[in-house]
C-alpha cells in the first residue's frame, strides 16, 4: 500500500532522513519506534507531503506521490493525526469534525461518519457543542483522531498519540486504534515513543536511529529482541 524507497529528507541544509526504506501492506498496523530526534515524525511528514523527499520515492498504491502537495495526498486517502493534536481550539467539537470532511460532499455519509466518531468516543458526543480548546488532553486526542477519520482515510498516520496523556486514557486510545484497524480495515502507520504499547498492538515494526532504519521485524519478535528491550523497553 505504501513504500518508501531510499528516501532522504532535509530541513534546509540539515539532513533528517538517510536512505529510508520501508513498506506497509493494506490492513496492517505498522509501528515506528525510536528516541526523540530519530526522524520518526519527519518520516510521517514526508509521507504526507509536508516535508518533501529530496531523494528517493514515496509510493502509495503503486503511484508515486513524492512531489504531491499535502491536500492532494489527503484526497488520495492518506491522513495524519499530528504530534500535539493541533485541533482548532476556537471551533466546537462538531465543527472540528466537520473540518475533517472538508473535501467530501455527501452530507448523508458525513452525518453517518460523525455518528460513528461519537460511537467511538462517547465523551465527544457529550461535548459536541463545546470549544475544542476547553477539552482535556485526552479528549483533544480523541477529537484529533475523529477529525482525521472524517476524511475516510485508507491509511491513517498517527504521531505520538499517547504523548502527555494519563495511562488510562492511553489504554483507551490504543484500544480505539485497534478497533479502527479491525472494523474498518484502515491501515495504520503509528509513530510512538511508548514502544511497549506500540509493539503490542502492531503487526510489524521498524526501529529508527539518527534518521536511519536500523531494524525491522514482526512486533512479536521486536518485543523480545535484546537490543530493543535494552534501548526502548527499559528491560
């Protein structure tokens, strides 16, 4: 479904990704783990066109999207939930969800999908007329995921969904991620510093260090890999 081939990305003259190769098959949850500054978020931003690869290729369903603009990439079926959530704080919950569907025109389908989001996150239904900026951190994360789902993505990119959240909320968020993947067959590319949680819900995983993919395997095998256990699992 998605393939990065020999991707090199830069911020100005500073190189952030070095010869990155990875692939994601339809229906998978793929995890990308690594330390702060390893290049994980840059990888997601390169996929969605916010950062364009200077060298290499990004292929989505066998079509090259390396030079596509972010709005065209969303239209093709890729949507990102960014680090820090970045909801619209002055808009209501309902209006934030409506913004996620800005490229869609079928009002009946949009209404059904909003109700689906409220089924996934009942607390958002209770807060539907509340401004997004007044929600708790966990509720804002739920809203950010719901807003992305309103675009009906085939591939959902999640950047650090557990950041700054209480353990019980993190558990709930990860259960929803699994549910979206299993119920909708939505393919998920998950960047997450909580390596233990990410590897427990993923199918395959990649480990990134200093802008390079240094290890890849099934998540079950990465969980028992001694290098991963020492560096990322605290074991």
